[in-house]
């Protein structure tokens, strides 16, 4: 697990740097475009993200699992899955652009979707190659690629703001940076495994059968994770989309860390799921504890400091996003554990059961958004997201418990909750100060957690080395 620790530490550190760069990008973009322009910007990316996920078909998850097996023919697996993804994503891009003519989008938004289709195709191809880096524990190459691409995007955005460029140039900047990102990912991945265009009809058929339940599950997740932005874009003004998207952007940054860590833990869970159930349960519980220890303080801090965070991100024009962020912070916390549940289901080969759980979440989320958004707009979208995440995550843990009797122990969970609650009270007393001071004050969480018995010296060593 120490290799996982090293790779996660690199991923986390690079994410902090990338987060800072992305924050600057979002700050300049939101302030330059305003709520309406940023709403159109977010709507374009959310719309295309729907098709990216539809095209995934679970191939990324299956690739990671298949090449992690002992004796796997990595070059053949990667070549076939990469080629399959290429064929699917090109078809999805064409379909996405054709459908826009039947939606109430402006001509500017339609052109933006066309321009951003380059981003759609290349990000999908790059994403399927992530499994190579995770399997070989070379995640730092991904971090380098991300850093280069973000720096280029930052340079482009600053230039566009300086020359007072039009809206569509900001979409073009996204696609240009993704071209650079994909080139870096492809070159680095090719060093680990030769990537070739391979069309093996029988293998494609077999892999689609295996991946389809995961792919369908991802589609359902997408519908309740991104459809809210899409529905807002066709049911409400662009300003409402911008208000919601500003808060959503912060939540997306927060959920990266558990997703990145679970991506690295996934091969370990898959390895022990069948051969060593006892070790699977140990890794499962250890991961559950870490998610609780880090999830509670992040959630409470976002709730208390939402106003300062939104003010930094978008300025006065986005003040309504603070309430949205407070609600989405609860969803963010649940998503921490939803990642664990989802990866565990795949490791246990229970993806078909997971598919039905995600479908239930999709139905509830879709109905909730359709009924409530017309009256309550972005507030409805936020609360519907929370409710859906709670339902799906609880059901996933029930299925896992029945399958392998891996019931999480909640001692650390509640101690972390108590420590984070006290930390939040201290931060609340300082809420009228600046965000930096609030961040510094939040570090009181760690000695409080230690005092509550939520951390021992051994726990601290385990956290430091992620064992």
C-alpha cells in the first residue's frame, strides 16, 4: 500500500497546485463572463459531459480491472478498448451536435458545443488510458500532463480577458488545452504499454458484455450527477445555471481527492475480493475511516465558509451560490462514500446489482428535478442531488454487507464528526474574517480529533503513509 500512498500523495499535491490554477481560471472566467455567460459556458460542458459518459460504457473501469489481473495481455487489452472507445466517442460527438438543433439553445451555444466537441473526444480517449497509469502506479505522469494543460489554459484565458475576446474563444481555449493534455497522456501511456488500433470483433463483443452493466450504471450516475445542470439550462435562464455551476465547481474540486484515492485502491480491492475476503474487509474499513476523517472537516468548512469561498470564486454577482454550496457540501460528503461503495461493487463483480441501484437513483433524481426546478430552480437541483446520493450510497453499502459481510465500523466516523463539528463552531466565530484565516483556524480539527481518540500515533503513521 505504500506505493499507493506515494502515488496518492503525488496526485493530492499536484491536485492542490492544479486546484490553485483552476481556481484562477474560474475566477477570471466567472468575473469576465458574468452569471449569464458562465451559465452558457457551464451548460455547454455539462451537455457534452452527458455524451462523454454515455460513450464510456464502463470501458475505463473494465480496462483497469482487466490489466490488473495476473498474466494479462496488457497491449492487446489496451489496444482493443482504446479503439472501441475511439469509435464510440466519434459517433457520440456527431450525435451530440445533431441533437442541439432540437433543444432551445441559442446559436452561440450551438457553436460552442461544436467547438468543444474536440475537448469531448480527446478527454474521453485520454480518460480510458488512465487505467494504465493506475495499474503501473505511475500516476505522476498524469499529474504532469494535467499541469501542462492547465497552464496553457490559464495563459489562454488571461490573454482572452486582456484582449476582451468574445465568449466562444473561451470554449476554444478549453479544446486547445485538451489537445495538449491528450498528447501528453498518449505519449506517457505509450511508454508503459504500446497503444495500437486493434479491432478484435470477438474481444469487443466479450468486453462490451462485461462492461455494459458498469456503463449503464455510469449513465444512471450521470443522469443524477450532471442532468441537473442540463435541465437548468433548458428550463431556466442562463443566470440560474451560472449560480448553480459556481457552487458545483467547488464541490467537484472537493470530490476529486476521494475519487483519486479510490482509483488507486481499486486494484487492491479487486485483488482481494475473491482470494482474500479478510484483507478486502480490512482495506474497505481502512478506506472508510480515512474518508470519514477527511470528509467531515471538508464538509463542515464548506458549509461555514461558503460565503467567502463564493466571493473569492465569482465575486458579488454570484452571492446566491453560497446557499447552493452549503447544500451541495452535504452531497460532497456522501459522494466520498459513494466512491467506496461503487468501486467495491465492481471489485466484488456486483456491477449488475449496482446498475439497478443507480437506476433507482436516476429515476428519483429525474423526477425530483423535473417537478421542483420550475418552482425552486437551483435550490431544488442541489437538494435533489443530496437526496439521490444518500439513497444510492446507503443501498450500495447494504448490498456489500449482504454479499461479503463487510459492515463498516462507525467509531472513527462519529469521532471525526464530533471533532469537525467543534472545528466548524470555531470557524463560525471567525466567519467575518478572511478566507485564509478561516483555513488556518480549520487546522484545529486535527488536535481535537486526537484528543477525542479519533487518532492514535499509529493512526497518524497510517494516514501519513496511507497504509
